[in-house]
């Protein structure tokens, strides 16, 4: 080896060292990003995440202990800034809400399902998002509309109770999650399309939309867009699933459109258009002009209605399942709740939407469930509208900002015995006066906070309250003999019970 070779080797080693340093140190440096775990060249922390084979939420929980209230993870080409403290979440989402109100870029797969970000949850912060969200709020969840559509919940809950009775008769126990998903899904389909459809059709839609959710959860190409051409098979599968989604929902769009255009005449099909013209969410979308796109096409209509069904089904069903787990495990809480329900409607009365609003213990049980088991541990990914600072660090415009809101509900500095399930804390303890919107401070924000807060917070809570009250009013819930419930949690879009809750139901009123 002559001197020239040695010189080349020397510079190559220096280059390699600098290159490794550049890629492996996540935070600090000239970019002044928040600190974070050292990564590997090019793929950053992605390799470590994949090798751990644990849901991301559990990895983040461990990293929070080491890196504190704000840290960076370099996931391939994507920079994730994770924010975990109550103060920083409040500063970003509420005090400086508009600055952090956007959404990051979507992967090619997600773009297929959102028709290029034409959905409330994925639209960037701007005129399209504003128009879609305003329409959603005025047409779907204003108090008059909610009242007008209360018959839908009454109908779905009657079916729900009958289905539970049948399942208990056939199997000796009932599965909570699958039944609640089906019922909530049927309510949301009817709110969107105004149609009462058969249980088989509801199951078909539910299953396709569940596949859509799984398909759109982050995967390798989301973090390494340069590798997208290598994932042609996944892209093809996504397009096939989108076709299936359209085949499932476009007929409903067309039937509703025909119903509206005919002035409310029945089409003679097996689908009963039960909501009057104007009462279904989709009726408002037929005529809506959105900035940059004009009138919405069938593809966009399917995306916007799927968004409602997806956003509202798992979140509410998960909450009911966790609440019932605690009621099954703690009969004292269940009896206290049953007593309250009977005080309001009697043993044989029917629990209505007006009744549940007045039940304070029910409210406390549901709030404690949202605190102890927030359906999503992160709100959806946010993005800054332009490069900014948070906690003294730079937040690049193209970074995904992830708010780990579940941590604040586990923080022993904020909650007494945070791991205990104690509904009473919302009547006389540390939960009284908690602002779940996060406006006055972030102590629990199961619906997010600020500009992007869940627009259907009251509707979601109503669904949970009603389901729970009706189920406890109709049956006493007890463990399956020899098979006590397992409270282990896992991630499946929302944070669910790893082994879905099964329980024996005993009719409260014999007859
Ligand atoms: C227990 C029930 C529910 C929970 C816990 C829940 C929770 C959430 C959360 C955490 C977000 C993200 C907020 C953010 O990114 O900062 C969100 C957004 C959203 N939710 Fe809900 N949700 C529930 C029910 C519903 C229902 C029933 C619907 C529809 C009828 C719905 C529609 C939406 C929409 C459209 C967004 C996107 C808002 C935006 O980006 O501007 N949610 N929800």
C-alpha cells in the first residue's frame, strides 16, 4: 500500500465516521431537533422499531422515560417529533393551535383511500378542511340533527339487545366488542346514507372498512417513500381493496341520490331509505362545492362517509368494551350504576338519550374509562404549517408531530392512583372540573384538543353512554365461569383488549 492508498483510506474512514455520526444522532446538531435515540444510517430508528416487534405505543412509552417531554425519532426519511408533556401538548394544540393544525404528507397507499387528502381527518389545514369540517358540524352533529336522528339509535339498540340475548342463548356468553362494533356501525351507516340495511350488508361494509383501516396504518413505504416502487404488490392490493370499498358503498350513494332526486320516492329495492331528505349526512355532500375541487364525485362521497364510519366505530366500541371489563370485574361499581339507571327509568322503562344526560354516575364511569383506557394513545399525526419551535427545539415543516396524549392520564403527578379504575374521582376527587376539551389545560384529552379536536365528541360520548346504560339496564354482567377476563391491552387501530371481553349476561327483569 503506497502513500496515496493510505491517504484515500484515511479520508474514507473520516467520511464514514462523519456519515455515521450524521445519521445516528437524531437530535441536536445544526438542525436543533429535539434529542432522540441514536439510529442507523439511512433507516434511522426504523430498524430498532421493527426488531422490537412491539406496538409503537409501548416503545414510545419507554423512550419517554429516557428522553423526556419532547424527542425525535428518525423513521427512514420521515422525522417524527414526539410530544408527551401536558404543558407542551397544551402549548402546541391550544395556545398555538393554528401553527400545529396541519397533517403530514400521505403515503401513496393512503392517498388512494383519501382521494388525494379529501377527508376531514387528512386534509391539510386550509380551505378544503374548513369547508368539509364546517359542513360535518352543521349537518351531522348539530343538536337538532342529533335529536332528529335519535330513532336510529333506538332501532339499532333494540337489535343490539335482541342479538345479545340470542348469542347468550346459543353460546352461554356474549362477545362485547364484535356486537358493539356492529351496532355502532349500523347507526353510522344510517346517519350517513339514511338507509336501514340488512345485518349481512352491515357486516360486509364493516369488514371492508376494517380492512381499509389496516391497509392505511403506517407501513415501510410510509417511512421510505424512495422504496415505493419496490412495493408494487402492496399498491396493487390497496387498489383492489379500494375497488371493493367502492363496490360496497357506491350502490348506497346512488340509491340515496335517486331517493333525493325523486323527492323521496322509494326505489323498490331491499334498501329502506328511512331518513327524510336532508337528514342524511350524504344529502349535504351532494350539493357541496369544495375549494379546489368543485362538486364532489362518487369517489369523494365514499371516502367522506367511510371516514365517519371508521372514525366513530372502533373508538366508541373500544370504550364500551373497557368500561364493561371493569363492571364485570367490579360488581360494586356495576350495581351502583344499575341503581342509578333504575332511579331514572325504573326497572322496566326504556333508557332514552335525555335520561343518560342526567346520569352523573354513568358520566363518571364513562369519563374514567376514557381516562384509564383512551381509545387512541396518540391523536392523529399533526404537522406544523411552517417551520417553528417547540420546547426550545426546531420543528421542521415536513416533520410529523405526534402527541402522546395517553401519558398525561397515566402521570402520577396529575392523577392519584392513576392505574386504579375509580369513577368516583369525577364526582368528588381529582377528576372534578377536568376539561376534556383541553382548553383549560391538558389532564385528559381522549378526543384531542384545539383546531383538530374530534368534531363528534358529543355524538361519540352519547353512543357510549347509551350502549352502556342499555346493556347494564337489561343484563347483569358477570365473568364466564373458569375464564376470568384478561385486561392485557394491544394495538389494533385503537388500543383494545388483546383477548376480547366475553361475559355471561343474566336478564335483570325475568319475563
Ligand atoms: C368515543 C368516541 C370517539 C373518540 C374517543 C374520538 C377521538 C378522536 C381523536 C383523538 C381524534 C384526533 C384529534 C387530533 O388529531 O388532534 C379524532 C378526530 C376525528 N374524529 Fe373522532 N372520536 C370519537 C368518535 C367519533 C365519531 C362518532 C365521529 C363521526 C361521527 C368522529 C369523527 C372524527 C373526525 C372526522 C375527525 C378528524 C377531525 C379533523 O382532523 O379535523 N369521531 N377523534
